[in-house]
């Protein structure tokens, strides 16, 4: 008997919930649209990514991250800059460009720049120049001349090979960055959903402000989300446009220039295809001006 009461209560509750959702739907202004949240957040973060003299620079960004996370002192970074033929004493300490963050000691700004660099780096293709080394010369000069005569031109240009050591360091970090993106972006998406009816640009601005505040949390999340050191990886595809690999912990990483990043964990999409941690977040946004609502209302009355 009690079971029947529970079932009836659930049915009534579901019916009331459906009515409530329907009434809410009727209250939504006609110029609003439901839009995916992930692209809005990504656009906001990309706009924050640090540039050096107007250009993205992985080596300098890594030095910036070393300062932000305390992995290197200012003296150590200065020495690295000199090795890159950069005189740290000639860098401006005040500039809109990230180059000033290499020398001005602004830890808070360094943390924000490092977080935005890492969160956007995982949304970009690998720079294959960072993961290749000159191919070992296993042939004599005579053999090389013979190969030049017999091999097509495309084979002669293959003068480098993948540096397995560098790649082994990069793959776990890519996983950690993708997971941190999913975690922090989902938190931002939840906050944005609490303010329906903003414009896309207003949502983008709020996402940017939230990420700035969460930058220390993001960097800590990257550290926490690093896969176990004994994880093994299998690279499926690796080139300038497509990186696909998996590990023995159920992680599948797929980045392509055409489709962006898709990170799956045990078959569940954790990041990508509009999803964050397995959930599709959407925003009710004032996508068109208020005048559009009047046009739609007038068309219904005809």
C-alpha cells in the first residue's frame, strides 16, 4: 500500500514539474535563444591568452608559468632569457604585453597568464618542432647517394624523428589540462546559468572575469589531475593537425584542427562536443534585440 502511495506521489510530482517547466517556457521572451555554453567560455579564455610582442610563444609562456608556480626564481628565469638571446634588463616592467610579466614580479598577473596559457594550449595542435629531433644517421655517404637516386622526393625530406622523451612528458600534461578545463569551465557554466537573459557578449565578459578569479584554482587543478606516473600511453595519430592517444586508465584524447578537443573518460565525453563533465550546458541568452520580439508577436497576430 505504501508503495502505491509513493508511486502516485511521484506521478503527481512529475506532472506538476512538467506544468511548471511549460509555464517557464511561456515566460521566456521571444528574442531569447538557448545557446551552447562551451564555445562562449572558450572564446572568453582565448581572448586572455598571453602574447609576447603580439605573438604567442610557448617557450616564454613556460618561463612565465615557472615563475607563477614557484618552480623557478627570477634569477633562474633571467638566465633562461639570456640563453634565448633576450636581455631581461631591457624588458619593460609595465606593458600590456605579457613580456613585462617575465621581469616585473607581479605574481597575481603571472598566475592569470599561466592559467590562460595552459587552458588554451590544450585547445591547439601540437607544434611538431618541439617534439622532433634529427634522425639518426644509420647509413654511409655512399648509401645516402644511392637512396637519393632511388627514393622519391618526399622520402628525402624526412630528416627528423619524434623525440619519445619529450612526447612522454607532454601527453600526461595535455590530459591534466583538458581535465582542468572541464572542471573549471563546468563551474563557470553553472554560474552563468544563474543569470539568464544576458547577451552573448555579456556572458563572455562574465566568463572571462570568473576565470581570472579562478586562475589559482585552475593551476592547482592541473596539478591534481595529472595522471598516475605509471600510466602507459598509446599514440594513435600524431601530426600538425591531429593528435589522438589513449592510456590504460580509460582516457581517450582526440584533438583535431577541424573538430577541436574531445576528451573521453571510460567512454563518457568529459570535454568537447558541447559537453563538460558529461553534461551539455546551455544558456538562455538575449540573442536578438528586444525589437525582434515585437516583430514575432506581430506576425502571430496576422
